């Protein structure tokens, strides 16, 4: 586990953009293409805009990248709540990438139909290891104040789903369905990034770093076979050793 604490969101995004280019180019050198999962929520929006902007945007071989999503709300792709919609506005519509390389979660279907369709899509496009586990190059995640990542929320059955790559989950406290990848995808990634910014995340970061709570929080079950990196700004990292 690595952590990078940067002064603010601008410097956090600049640091992450540099590492992002490294991950893409080493994946393309090794396997001819890269497989990247994007996060939803608000925190990564600024980062996506930076990835779409020159010079960074021009230095990424988007023609060799497959883009996936960690989770989605049960809404159509043009809905303001859609994670695809957010990423499309901030990044995908502004880069030269083949639409056939953008693998969004069909949130417009029922949650179960969307999860089934996405499982099939992941099986079709992702690289797999000899144990039939998916091997993405990077999974980008945000962090909720309750310790959820993607739509892996505390006290939901999906936390123990180690069979599927993606599944539907009813989130009681939000009274809504979500579709999310499972730990089977996240923990088989070469790189997992947690993007955490702002004072509102200070308490959860404090609890996870300073008070090990034996996997009480979904984020604590992130134990990838590859490298886990926390990108934090100082506001979120106030109570941890830098
Ligand atoms: C979602 C996300 C979710 C998000 C966290 C943090 O669909 O909402 O995938 O896991 O990353 O809730 O959200 P913010 O970045 O908006 O604080």
C-alpha cells in the first residue's frame, strides 16, 4: 500500500496524471493495450478533464485503451446522475477513442439485467489470468464517507460475492439499486487507486489509517495482487501521518 498526499486537488491530479501515463504505456508495451476502470462520483471529474487536455491528453495512446466503469447508478446514460454521463462530459467525448473501446454499464436496464450484460461484456473484453481471474491494469476508485468504494456499501451482501465480476446491489440507505464490480475484479488489478479529496473524507481516512477495524469498511477489503495507491489531498489526510 502506497499513499501520496498532495497539497490540493490540482497537484493531486497532476501527480496522478503522470502515473496514469506510465501505467498506460507499460501496459501497451507489455500487452499491446491497456484496460482501465473509471470511478464515478464527483472527485475524479477534475482528473478526467486533465487527462483530456493537452499535453497529457495527446501523450496517451487512447486507440490502445479499453475503458470500463467500476459502478453505475440505475439510470440512462444521459441522466445527470449517470457516472458514464459524468465521465463522457469530462473525458470520453473530448478524446480520440473508438466508441467500441468504451464499455459502460447499461444503467438504463433493470439492475439485474445490467449486471448480467456487464458480466458478459467484462468476460468478452478483459484479459484473464490462468485462474480465469480478470486482470485490469488500473481500477480507479473514490471513497464514500461510510467507507464504500464503487458501490460496495457497508452491510450489503455483495461484499461476499467472490463469484461474479459485476452484480446488482440494493442500497437501503439510498433506497436505490446500483450496479458494481466486485472485489474479484478490483483485487486482481495490477494497480488500484483510491482518489480521496476534501475535509468530508477526513474522518473515514482517519479511521482506516489509524484505527484498523478489521475490514469493517468495504475499502479495507481492497487487497490487490498488484499495487494499491491512495491519492489524498491535505484536507482529507489531516489526521494521518503524511
Ligand atoms: C458513485 C461512486 C462512489 C463514489 C463515492 C465517493 O457512483 O457514487 O462510484 O463509490 O466514488 O461515493 O463519491 P465522491 O467522489 O462524490 O465523494
